[in-house]
């Protein structure tokens, strides 16, 4: 099971992103089950809908995320938040990035991200074009 962070969902819809083709392939490959983190919906809405002013595109990405995850939507609870805080401190991550790592650990999902510095280089996530996916 793959857990795509918001950066991958956004890249899948942005033809100018360097990871567009690989991200889009993951999103569209119906043979690959995807999990999701509820936080991704807020991040997509903020980056695409608010910052870029593309509300309709943000809404379409969020609908696709919900459809593709087929109910496998990780939600924050007390234990999850505690784990994210521990991971944030251990790996010097934002609470947002740590939440993705916590979800991947909790559900044994493989995290996929374009966040090279904080998630990919430290080995906490793979890129969308990783041949091992």
C-alpha cells in the first residue's frame, strides 16, 4: 500500500512539475491500492486552492484522493498525534511531515513524497519515480 503525500498529489495535476509523469502514473494506476492521510486534503486545498487560486483543481485533486483511497483515510487520534510528535523530534521534521511518517508506520504503508530534504534523503520516503515502488 502506498501513502502519497500532498506533494505527489499536487505534482500529478501540475504538468510543469518535474515528477508530474511519475506522480500521475501512481495516481492513475488502479492496480495500486493507495492509503491517504486526512492532512493531505488540507494541504492540497491550501497550496492549490488558496495559494495558487485554483479552487476547482484543488477540489478535483481532493475528490480523486478520496476516491482512490477507497476509505483508507488515516485520521489523527491521540496515539497518532503522540507518535507524530516523537517522530518530529527524532528526525527534526515539521509536525506535518511527521504525521505522514507516523501514518506510514502505523499502517505499514510505503510513503511517497517529493520532499527531498526532509523525507526522501533521510530514507523516510521514496520518490514517485522510485523503481522499487
